[in-house]
């Protein structure tokens, strides 16, 4: 039991520092890394040289691809602001609805879900939060709604990578896992639009006139995701769900327009139509991102396999269980997004010097985010390799016995909280979840159901993950300003009921599958 509490120390520190002490994430996360380093050496018997290389591997993962993607996405947004393209996009969105709640649903839940399905790695929080803040939505609210919206599509991010990874770890059918994940998320998919609107408006009164829109957008996402998962697998489930939802929200704006003047968005006047070419040029960076990510994904194996040839594998962690870390120099979303941004800049007649100037400002604005993400990913690697994460999970399994399915999503949320990534969580804890299901005598189908909870739990963990919060505050330019603590307090209130609901869904669901 002592080892369990020692293993929990980095997590407990982050909870206390972010929620209790109101400490900025870029200050709290390095302390968590130091705690994990000391605990791994002093209590888990990890040699210092192994501990150092574990932290170094985490640093490499943080820089490539995570920080690369974050920098690329935020740079794309800043470039769009520089070219005044974002003003045009805001005006185009106003033509859909002048109601701030409708626009928040469209951008955070619809467009954000699309970005998560295509790229993942923070894009679904960074870009929509930037857009909302630029439209006059309070910065902290902008990030809060994007974090809530990102809960649902996270398991299907980056063309279904988390679920593909989990199924490969388990040796199971990706379509089965994807279907189980979609089923577990159904109720929460329905709840998300309502929570987004309530958070955006600050109270239940914000739902006035929005109930049909929230219900239709939630249903369209949940049903599309479930349908595509069952018949096609995980790769396009998130993208299809998001596109269907965006279409549903736009239709609702036309047929069920809310009439609450207090929620009128402060965006440019949309009375004059925008020329088609002007609108196209404004959207060009995002259209190119979509096209490039789609055609360089696994859905087009010839292109994908050609690009992944440009790689370098390096053995960084020197201890037992270490494997070469592969740097994909072209076939990574960050490079694809940068390519789309620069091409769109040249098309829009920007000079290379102008674009590099915007990039410099972007990098300077992300300094606190770099510190946060590097240290939190390094912490995750040290905890994983030293056995700290496994100790937490093993003790939980031993304490719960046959009731384990009830807390399987919670175990996944620990991984999501530590790493900020559903993919990393599936790598870290996927096999453990399956082994636990086997240990309690679950049938093969129930084993897959319990393992799927690792992915859905990771989505919940991302709500409160320091990495996710850091990405959001970086997007709104509020890193280190105390916004992290406010966001953590807000999302924690949603995380707790969500994880309890998931526990009930997984527990009673596995009983039906036995």
C-alpha cells in the first residue's frame, strides 16, 4: 500500500498544485517530474541512467510530434489572423447564426470534432479555442467548451489511431473495439452539447431555445459514429460524426433559430455576402490541412507508405522494455499542417519573411506550453518505465476484484490525465486492462468491452490533463496567467460525473456480454 501512495505522488501533486494552490501548469509540471524521478530511483529501484533516458524519451515524444503539431496548428491560426482570413471566417459563421451558443456548438463540437478526427494531438482544442476567443467569447470559456467538446471524439482521433493501437495491443478486431467505444460514449455524446451550451452561457438558462439543437447535434454525432464504427471500423468514425454534426447544426440554425438577444455574438456584420473567392482564400489553410491529412493518412496506403520511409529510429531508453523511438520526418500531422500553412501563405501573396515573422511570434508565445508539455510527458515516461503507473493500476485491481469493470474507465482516465493522449494511454494501460478482465473471468467479448473502457476513460482524463489545458491556454495567449487553475476547476466538475457514469455503463454492459 505504501508503494501505491508513493506512485500516486506526482498525480496528487498536480491535483493539489493546479486546483488547490492555483499554480500555473508550467511551474507545477516540472515539480511533478522531479517527484517522479526521485520516487523511481529511491523507491522503485530504477538506476539513475535509466531514469534519465526515460525522461529523455519523454522529451523526444513531447517535441516530435506533439509540440510540432501544437506549434503548427497555432501558427496556422496566427497566419490566418495576419492575412485577415479569420475575420472573413467569423463573418461566414455569422451567416449561419448570430447566436453565440450556436456558433460555439458549431466550432467547438462540430469543427473541433473534425480536427480531432483528422489530426488529434491538441488541434481540436487549439484552433477552435483561438477562433472562439477571437469572436469575443471569454478566453477561459473558449477553452472550457473545447475541452468538453473534445471528450467525445478523442478516442477516434488522428484517423482512429487510439483504437487501432488498442486493438493491436490486444490482438482483437478494431471494428469491435470501435463499436464498443462508440456504445460506451453514446449517452455522454448526447450530454456534451448540453454541457457546452450551459458552460458557454454560465447557467441552465442558456438552454432556452437550444434544447432541439443540442439533442439533434448529439444524436447525429452518436449515431453516425456508431454506424461507421460497426460497418467500417475506427478510422473515419470521428470525422464522419463531426461532419454530420456540423450539417445538423447548420440545418438547425435555419429551421430552429434560437431567439435570445442576450446571446448575440459580437462578430463582424454579415449583411453583405462574401465573394466566393474571398471565402475560399480565407478557408484555404484549413481546407489544405483537411486534404493533406486525408491523402497522407492510412486511408491512402501508397502515399502513406511512401512517406513513412523517411524515418529515423533511435534507442533512447536503455532499461528493460525499451524499444527504438521512431521519428517520422514527413508522415506526421505537424509537418503536414506546416506544409499546408506555408502553401496557403504563398498563395495569398505573403512573403517568406512575413511568414517566418509570424512563426517567430508563435514560438515565443508558446514558451510556457513547451515547458509544461515536455515535463508532463517526461513524467509519464518515468512513471511508466519505473512501474509506478502499473503499481497504481495493480493495486486498484486487487482492491476491486470482480467489480473491476466499474473502475476500468477510471484507470484509463489516470493514463489520460498523465499523458494527455488517448493513444499513449492505450499503449500504457491497454494490456493491463485486458489482463485484469481475464483475471476476473470475463468472456472474450467482455474482455474487449472492458479494454474499450481504457480508451473512453482516457477521453475523460483528457478533460483535466495538464497537457490539454496547457494547449488551450497557449491558444488563447493566457499561459502562466492563472487560467490553468480556473480551467482545471471547471473541467474537474464535469470529469467526476462523467467517469462515474462511464463506470456504470462499463460494469452493467460487461455483465450483459458475459
